[in-house]
C-alpha cells in the first residue's frame, strides 16, 4: 500500500490485491481493520498538508474493492448459514483488561511509546501509518463488534508495536557511545525475547506428548470408528472423560459425554 501511494502502478496494485484476498481467506476480520487503519493514515497525511491525486487514491482503493466479494460471502455465512451462525452466537472473544494488555506487551510497548512520540514530533510521512495503527486497533479491541471477536484483533498490534519500538530505541541510544549502545541493544533484544521463548517452550512441551489427554491412542481411534460403523438406528453410547468429545465427533448416533 505504501508503494502504491508513492507511485501508483498496476504491479503493486495487483500484488496488494492478491495479498488482501489471501488474507480474507485466512483472517477476514482483519481486512476491514486494515482499511480503517489506511484511511486514518491518509487523513493524518491530509492534515499534514499532503494532497494525493485522484489516480493515487483510486489505486489505493482498488485492492480493498477486490476483497468485497469474498468478504460478503464470509459475512453471509457468518450470519445466515444455520450451523455457522449458531456457532458464532456463542463466541466470546473479548479483549483482555487494559492493564493485562499493557503488561503483556511489556518492554516493546515502552519503546513503542517513545517511537510514537518521536514520529509525531518529526511528522515522518513514512511513519504516519504507524502513528494511527496502534491507537486505532487498541480502540477497536474495546468497542463492541457484531462478531464478538475483539481478542483476535490483538494480531494487528504486534507489527506496529515492534516497528515503533525500533524507532523509539534508536532515538534513545543515538546520543550514547557506540559501545554502550550495542550493549543496551543486546540487553533490550534479549529481554524482549523472553516471552517468545516461553511460548516456544510450551509448544515444544505439547508436541513432546507431555499432555496425554491431547493425544488419542491408535486402539481408541480404531475402536471409535468401528463403533461408528457398527451401530443400529436408535443406539446410545457413553463417552468417558478420557475420550472427551472425540466419540461424538465421529459417531452417527447419540452420545452421552463425560460418563
């Protein structure tokens, strides 16, 4: 989008359209968020006196227009397909409390706050997008939306916080001697990676089979499928706490879960 704004041409328009359509297939709720962020950044540039031509505005709008058919299809399924609509009604993906969010973002958020102040003071046109991105997403996290998926919008915070943190850190160490700046950079990077290391450790622990309840032995899997293919019309079955909801998932008869 930045490349389109700098020099409107068919190649970046097509590539951006393809990227946004792919995102619609994976995370459709993110496309309207990106549209709002982009519109807010253009409004900020307009306030700074930047006046794009009609050709540039049209080229920036085309990728979002390309996503309208798949977005409409997703919305139709979400609200009108009986199974999906019933499933979506029980979603409760509310955002964490503001204090929890601030603590979880940790040191990068502190650096990002410095980067936000520096970018605003310098009126850096290339960082106008970053100036509106985190505040707008933070507001959307706590505003109601039709799909109750506020917590999933957290995915839209990490990239701008990381970029602004780099800008803020650079501004802080610019006046330090090179040796001290390097040591501080290593310390900040190592400290910021602690939470990522914890997440990776948890993932490795799950993958190692440390939680047997998350895995089903082959014998149990085969028994469930045998039971599903050898049943009468009015059969009933009981599912133990160990097999949990796996038997109802593959059975074509009524199952009582948790016995």
